[in-house]
């Protein structure tokens, strides 16, 4: 029998991890796009600042999802089964 108290948190963990990975990948691709199509105007310093902006965007999205993952792990731990 499938325990709903375990399945729902597991789904939340998997979905959260996929969203964090997708957002991080998108940020890397955005920096790559800028560097590829604007190489003469995109200096190392600008790449650094663009990376900092992308990191902030990823953290804004990732921190709540990491909290969801932590809560899901606590729920699974308290259910006593995996």
C-alpha cells in the first residue's frame, strides 16, 4: 500500500530539485548567450556582475524550494517509513 504521507513529500522534493536545476541551467545559458552574441562588449567585469545578478535570481527562487524540501524530509522522517 502506498503511503500518501510519504509520496506527496517525495514528489515535492523531486519537483523542487528539478525547478532549482532548471533555473540554474537557465542562468548559465543566459550568461553564455550574452558572452556568445556580444563578445566585444561583454568584458570579464561585466560577466562577473551578470553572474552575481544570476546568482541572486537563483537564490531568490531556490531558498523557498530548499525550505520545502527540508519540510518534506521532516514529514517523511516523522512518518517512520520510506
